[in-house]
C-alpha cells in the first residue's frame, strides 16, 4: 500500500517550471487521498489560467502513476486565493535567495527597481531624482542604468563624458556622478581593454555583467535601477540575480491604467519582487497664477496603488524644470530645489527611505544576517 507521505515525496520531484521550486515546497499540493489504489490529488495553481497547468498536471500524473501500488491518479486543479499566493511568493523568494548566483552587490544593500507597465512615463527622471534626493538624505547611493540600449541616465546626471574603467583585477569601477555611483552602457567606451570586456554583450547578459563584474562599493545603502520599459526578461534576470530587489512603479494619472496595473502585478508575481509603492508622475500642471490643469487625467496613481495594495509615494507635477534639468545634467531636485516637482520628488524619496530604511538601521534580521556571515567566515577560516 502506497502512503500519502510517499506520494508527497514523489510530488517533491515535480518542479513548477516558472518558479523553479517543487510544488510541495510551494504549497501547491492541497490534499492527497489514497483509497484502494486510486490516488486523488488536489493542486492549487497560482492562477487558474496558468500556462504551465498542463505540464504540472501531467508531471504529477506521471510521477505518481509510476509508484508501486498505484492503479489510477485523479488530479483536481484549482487556483490559490490571494493569501496563499502571497505565501507562495514568500517561499519562492526565500528559495531564490538561497540559490541566488553571486553578485558583487552587498546583500545588505537595498535594491530598488524603478519600473512601469509602459514606456515614457518618467522612470528615468524619477530614478535619477530619487537617487539624488536619497543621497542628499545622507545615504550612499548607486544607480544602475538597466535600460541597456535606451540608456538616458548619463545625460541626466551630466556624466556623458565619464567613462567606466576597470581595475587590475578587471573589475569595473562605477563612475562618480554628482556623488552617485553610476553604471550605464552609456559610459562604456571603445577603448581596447574595455571594449574587449564588453564584446558580445547581449541584452540578457548585460545586467548580469553589471552586477557581477562591477565593483559595487560594499557600503552602498541603496542601489537604484532604472528599468527599461516593459515587463520582460530584464525583470526576471534581476529577481534571479538580486532576490532582495523590490519595485517602485511609476505611472501617469490616466485612469485607464487597469491593464497596466494587471501587467505590473503579474510581473511582480512572476519575478517575486514585492512592490514598495507607486509614484504618479506628470500629475497635472499649475500655472504661475495658480490655475491647475489635469493634463493627463487624475486618479491613476491612487487607483494603481489601491489595486496593488501599496502606498502612493508621491504625485510629481508636470514641470518644465524637470525637462531642462534632465537635459542640462542637473536633476530638478538639485537645479530647482524649491520647485513643486522637486519638493514632490524629495517627499517621495523620504517616504521610500521610511518604508525601506537602510539595512543596518534595522534591528533583528540584518544583524542576524551579518552575524551568520561572520560565523560562517570564522568557521571556514576565510
Ligand atoms: N514631471 C515631469 N514634468 C515634465 N516633464 C517630465 C516629467 N517627468 C518626465 N518628463 C519628461 O518626459 C520625458 C520622458 O521621461 P523619462 O525619459 O524619464 O521616461 P521613461 O519612463 O524613462 O522613458 P522610457 O520608457 O523611454 O525609458 C522626458 O523628456 C522627461 O524630461
Ligand atoms: Mg527611461
């Protein structure tokens, strides 16, 4: 007679191809019943319309049917509720963290990816200004331009003339742009040594190289990533390489953001990156005599934040100084610190650092991580 424990063991060999973890660990196996050779298994998928459904189902049937004492296998497939889904995400994140490939980013550095469901909403503008504002709060900040081919950060920080150089260990040193440690494909030159290092650089590999081969300072409090538009490979690569990454989502006030919200939520789920909050950008325009025009509608940021169940970090008004600041290489928080856009960006940065304070300011978890690391070093004599 086959037991439910034996079946559970067999199911540990069924891996959710998307999440890379077995379905028992992920909590997807709801129940197992055995009665006179017939095994009934109830599986809860993350969403009912999961594209991996057939594959998981047939894997389960094959693995269990192969067991001695099993005559038939009946699989019932349902969907998880939101609580089960977030528990699954937590487990998958833990798994990803334990299996993360090594990068040179200190695990205690807060990694914040500035993302959006669509292009042109101001991700780069928000990234640069958040980076400067957070640095002005006294934190050590790195900025990684993850928009590999569409890079715009060097221009926005007036750093287009800077070049990334490699040290004798062939590790790339981030450039210092207005106190921000910056890495961008815009700073790679055709100088022979460097060109060699970057030859064959492919989109999917570029982020990996930026994280592995760049000598990111170990004392960085924050690493901000300006993400390329869309919700694709780069996001998945980021969550694989830096499981501690979290998202800030930029949107416009336009109400018809439902589809965008769904896309962002789906991407966050697939890459296990929690969303910290939403920044609404281009939130109306106020004339010098105080008249307000909601040029791109209103309420989109609040709606998206509500949909995602996260706070709205700020509403950044349209402001011509944002554009000139970006073009002149001095972000608006520095070029026009008293402008409404700069104030809103600084307030958003403050809220953000309040929600995700630098790791060493936290009590238990980070200290335990540091202690564990020290103990491990002692133990292995490194
Ligand atoms: N609050 C604002 N007021 C005025 N102009 C703005 C504001 N935010 C962004 N812009 C302008 O909008 C344009 C697009 O912004 P940005 O490049 O930051 O968007 P993006 O989301 O990074 O775009 P992409 O998806 O192409 O990477 C830029 O010219 C920028 O100067
Ligand atoms: Mg951009």
